[in-house]
C-alpha cells in the first residue's frame, strides 16, 4: 500500500517526460526551428507577382502566361515573396510609372 505523500514512481516520471518531449517536438515541427514566422506567400507555386502600372494593386499570373495589360513585373531584386516582407510593405507606397521608373504611389484615400 502506498501513501498519498509518496513520490511518483520512476516509470510514471519517464512517461510524463516522454509526453512533454513529444509535445515540444511537435511545437518545433509546426512552427519551424529557425525562429521565422510562418507567412503567406504572395503567389502560389507556378505563379509570379505583378503590380498595376501607376498604382498599388497587384495580382499573380501563371508562369505560362504573359503579364496582362495594365500590369508590370516588379523590378528585379524588389519582388515581394511573402505577405508583409520588406518589398510587400515598400510597394504599398511606391509604384512603377509608364516608363518603368519607380515613383511614389498616388494617394489611395
């Protein structure tokens, strides 16, 4: 007979420890071990992002399709990859004009 004040048996402690370890492994696997947050991609695989000429609108185009009229590709090296990344935020206040120059976006109010 064991008293209510007795210490847990070693087998019980091993099971609790194993369960805690598996929980920690699951959290790391789901959130990534690099510390990066999980962000939504701007476009799906097989697509590339485009922006409206003279505005801050954007869209995704299938790799096999041409850029639609009224849209242009982002300048090389300034292509947003994930929602809220450096370039996604930048292009909220900038745009490309008809000549391909980067300019401040018109007021969106």
